[in-house]
C-alpha cells in the first residue's frame, strides 16, 4: 500500500489539503475528503496522512493539534480494514 502526506489548513472559510501534486478545497471536512477520494481513486488503496498546518492556528491552541487535527484518510478500503473488490 502506498501513501501520501498532505498539509491540512483552514483558510477563507474552507478546508484545504495540499501537497504531493494535490490541491483541493471544500467548505466542510467531509466534502474535502470526498474530493480527495475521487482524485486519488486510481491509486487506491492508499493512506493519506493529513497534517494540520500549525501556522494557521493561534499559538495557544497548538498544544492540542496532535489530538484533534492530524489523521489518516484511508482511500479505497472499507472501514473494517478489508480492501474493496
């Protein structure tokens, strides 16, 4: 399984995932994930590590970023861990 690492940010009332040849934006996070899944479907199954851009949040909030902002989006795999047929 391959993987990608993208930077996740929130700017001008939209979520943005960018890097490694990808640059998508959407008003809500689930919509952004749907765009990523569509763009990367040809590479599935793939894990996309989304790391929040620390420069885009206030200094006092940065201590919590690891708990709430970084996550892996699994493209082309069922939630139970099995690959799609």
